[in-house]
C-alpha cells in the first residue's frame, strides 16, 4: 500500500531528475494545503522539500565546480600552446573575464626598475587613462595585492576605505566606470610578478568560489607567463647566437680572403707581375669589375665591365682617399688612391653591387699599395732603360766611327739592330716640358724596338722604318695624343749603320728647322717632303744630299749604263719641255726622246714633270752642273 510519504518522495525525486527550477519545489506543499492535508503530512512535505533543495544545491555546486575545473583545464592547455608573451597575457585576461562573467578584466605586471606595477593588458576596457595606469606598491587595491601577495576584493571600491586611494587611480577607475573589483596575485616562486583583476561596473560581491577560481587561473597564468618569457629569451639567445655565428663565419671568410689576397699580391711582387695582374687578383678575391688609372687618369688595366664613374665624383673620391689614406665609397664604386708619399701615381676604381665590408676595404687598400710599388718598380726600370738607351743614342750620334762594332753590340742588347733601315726623328713640342716629351718618346721607342734620348738640346728618336716621312707623321700623331700638345717631327733617312744614322740625324735637324720656319707646327715630314724648300730654309745647305735625293737615281743609271739621261733631261727643260725640239737639240729621233723620258719617270718618279717636282729637278740639275764645272 502506497503511503503519502512515498508519493511525496517520488514528486521531489522527479523534480530533481528534470532539474526543475527552485520555484517548482513549492508546488507539492501548495497542492497539499489546498486538499487540506493533515499537519503531519504538511510537515513531512516541508522536510522533504528542504532535503530536495539541499540535494539540488549540492548538485549545482558540483556542476559549477566541474565546469570551472574544465575551464581551468582548457585554459591551461590553451596557455601551454601559446609561445608569444603578448598572446599569453591577452588569453589570460580574456579567459578571466569569461569565467567570472565580469564587465572588465585586466592584468598588471611589476616594474623591477621603477618599483611599481603598470597596466599591461586589458579586456573590456574603454578608458585610455585606465589602460595607461601605474600603481605604486601599497596604493589602491592592486598595489596592496602586489605588496602583500594576497587576494583583495571590494564590492564598491571607491567607497571602500580599506585601501589607500590616490587621485590618479581613482580618476582612472571613475573614467572606466568600475565599482566592484577583485584582484589576485600572480605568484612565481617566492615572489609576485603581477596582479590579475576581474571588475564590474555595478556593485557586486565576489563569492569565495570566484576568488578561488581567479586564484587558480592566476597560478596557471604565472607559469604560462614564465614559460613564454623563458621561450622568448631562449629564442632571443638563439638569435643572438645565430647572429654571432654569422659574424664569426663572415669574419673567418674575410680573414681567408685577406690571406688569399696577401698571398696573391706577394706572388705578384716577387714574380715580377704587373698592374694587370693586380687587377685580376683583386677581382678574383673581391669580385666586381676594376679599373686602374694612371696619374693622368688614363686607363692602365681593366677587368670586367665597370660602370662609369663621373669624373667630378671620381676626383672628389680620390682627394678624400688621399687625405684619409683609406678607400672611399662613392655610390656603387669604391675608390682607392694609388700614391707614394705625397705623389699620386694612379687610382683603383672597383664597381660592385653590394658595399664592401671593412676587411674587404683593407684588401682594396692593400692592392693600392701593391700597385704603387709595381708602378715605382716600372718607373725605376723605365728610367734605367731610358738612361741606357739615351746614352747609346748619344754616343751613336756624337761619335759613330769611334767604335761601330761596340755600338752595334750595345744596341743588340736593347733589342735594336743598327744595320736595319732606320728613320731618325727629331722632335719639339712648344709648351711641353722636355722631360715629359722625352718620357713619351722613350715609351714609343721601347714599344717599337728603337732608341730615344736627348742630343743637341732636342729629343731624338731612332725607329726601325724604311720611310722617314711616314715615321715622322705617325710619331707626331702618337706623341700628341700622349702629351696633349702638338708635336713637330722632322725625319731623316732611311739609314743603316752608325755612320749613316748620324748623317740622317743631320737631315732630321734641318728638316725640323725648316718645318718651324714654315710655321708647320704639329706636323711631321722628311727632307724629301720639303724638296728644295728644305735646302733653302735649313740651317746649312746640303747640296749633295738634295741632288742625291732628287736626281741621284739618274746619275747612278748613267754611270752604270754609260747613258746620258741627265743630259737629255737638261735639253728637255732647256727647249721648253718640248720633245720635238729636244730631239733636234740631241739629233735623235723623237721616239728615242720619248723612251728616255719614260725611263727617267721610272727612275725618279712619274710625277717628275709636275710643276713642283720639275722645279726641284731643274734646281738639282743646275747644282749638279755647277759642282761638276771646273774651277776657273
């Protein structure tokens, strides 16, 4: 038989089973009173209701605790997955606001240097002043938590007299509109690293369970913050280590490059290398393209295809390099002056896309020193060879008959064969120092296996050439390009052997004097080019030379063959250049006259009858007759 007690128990069990609201637990009592149940039944129902409500509260508390523990577990997992300190802090504050259901959550961290705490992260905050707030130790609720390492809460902070209020803190709290505040310490080891807060904009008491929940979250947060900080420090240390490793590797590579460059430069100096070899060694070590210039900014060597550097920019960089004694960067170029003491010998211009490091700059500077050394060696050798060649040329022109075999042997040592046809070229250049002209002439002579020097106060060149006129013209042209001023060149020859060379020098001097007298400055010519004008304008008349140059082949032909071409030519001019009248004067057939004139043309040149040449030929014939006539 079912009793009223059993029915009552069943009703409340059903309410618990479906998690009915608290208000429904009053329904069984109301219905019993309506049925006018006895007092003992009503008392039993009341007792059963209270027990059911207790059970319901216990279940509710367990569910809430389970949810909190689940949330804490999830929070710990989330925090463990984060590696960035800022992300960890933001996640902590956001989760605190969610778990406690507050309007705002925020976190402050300790500043070990300033000795206070500062606002680090906020969630739900709208006040800029609040977000920049700093709390001194002991001031406000947060300062007290940081100082005592104990949780504090207030349902109405501004009215709570337990805390030390400051103008800044109260103004920031008022601007944010906060009323209820709960703060718990972030403990790490034996110290406090910060404070975690949950706050409401309305008055609200915080239950012990909420305090315990925020404390648990703060514990997880402190560990996560420390892990993230350690990870960040580890990353920073690894990055520093990586950077240091890169620097060490780069330094090691630069040291190896410097050692390689040193070995190459040493081999060049000891092995007699030249500027071209230095340029190749520099680009082999440093890369890029290199231009080597002499003291007049003329190219000495080029490796690669260096982009041009404007002359003004290059001059400025060279001046700076000489002043500092270091290589100077000018855009994508690096310029190093090549100097010996105060004398500038040249310039190195390295073109590279990337900027040189300090060690590579030292390599380029070392290359400039080696280049200066090689240029000094080259200049010393050139000066020594110039003296030897000049002395030989001086002896050859001054006393060719004293020791001709000795002269030939000395010339052979300088790769010059005196018995080969040579042109003697005498030079002058107004406005150019004689030393500079001699230096340029020496370079030209060395390149052509000739001799150069000074004789009789003028620069003289002896060049292997069978055409003095062509030799004079080419010499004047090339030396003008070298010295930058017009060069006048008079030539004699061709001559082979010491004696003939000395005689050719005399012709060359007279030719140069004639060129200057005619105002043909900057020209090159031989006596043959000047004809009788050279005879007239020369410093002394060389009648034999003029006659030999003009009609010498006719005289030789007549001597060998027993003919009379010279007499035929005299009669031809005497009769007004008429073959018909010439044949009457000679008592020969006109065809004979024509044949003789053709022979004359083949011997002295087909242009012998031109106005200019015919005048020279007639003058030579006249001089020949005068010199051959017996003295009276």
